[in-house]
């Protein structure tokens, strides 16, 4: 798989948030977005996820056969600052909903609910209401949404915020396993994610990315 973003710009209301952003990724690669608050990291992720429309630029996805009839949001998981889980439903009910709603993209199958719970270190408690869990447990199960439905591209916004070091290491292992299976990861973060050979894109806001940034 080849993901190519060219000359992207985005606005929020009347304000230009960033412009001139380009990058390319292939299967197994990771791109980490860095930069100060307000530089456009989250906005860029939301554009890639299809939640915001870009002002200019193109996003193209090509499979191994050269086909380009893919829309990035349809083959991506997006994990934002919020967990997107219903507090009154059990963990299992939440994950079953997301597995059915998202389905599996071509080329893979998601884990079972208990397999995903075990992968995030919380097996045996999926019967509990999501709202009963600690903030750390809730974030782990939010990450489990990525595991129960196969999507080759993971778009992550501060995925390990407010988690302890053991959870950071666990998530880094899951992300690396996704990459090893041919997945692509694009993540915004203020702290190291422990990813090997991850590329960096330093966002600099409306003036574009700063000199020396890796592009394509």
C-alpha cells in the first residue's frame, strides 16, 4: 500500500491552520507529527480521517496492484482525544458495536472481543459498564477498537496521553505489530511513542512545515 498526501492545507472557520503539507508512506511505515499546540497536528489528522475537508491538496491511496479507487477514511481507524465509547454500555457492547459498524477492510480480520481485551492487558472485565472503569482502563479499551476491526491505516491523536509507562510500552508493541503486518501508522504526540524508524513531520502552523522536515 502507498499513501501519498500532496500540498495539503486546511481551515477551521476563517482561519488557515496549515498549508503546504506533503508526505508519502508505504506499508509498514509510521509518521509521527510533532509541533507546538495550535500548529495543526490534530487538524491534519482529522483531514486524513475524513472528518474535515482540506482547503487544497490531494490524498491518494494505491494498493499493491496500482489501483487507486480507495478513500483513506474507508480503510482507516481514527483514535482521537475522546474514547468514543458509551459509558452506560458494557465494554463488550461497545466493542461489538464498533466491530459491526466498521467491519473489516480487505486483507485482514479483526480480533475477537476477548482477544482484543487480552491484547490491551484487560481480559476478563469486558462485562463491566465502560463508565465504571478508570481513565487508563477506558483508554486501553478505546485502543482495543482498533483491534476488533481490521483497517490497514491507523490515525492516532495523542494515543498514550495520561497513561503510565507500562501502557505506553504495551501500545508501542501493538503499533509495531500492526506495522509488521503491513499497516501504516500516522500519529500526533508530545511524547515519544517508542516506534522504530518512525519518520517525523514537524508542523509549523499556517506558514507551512519548517525547513528540514521529511516530506516525499
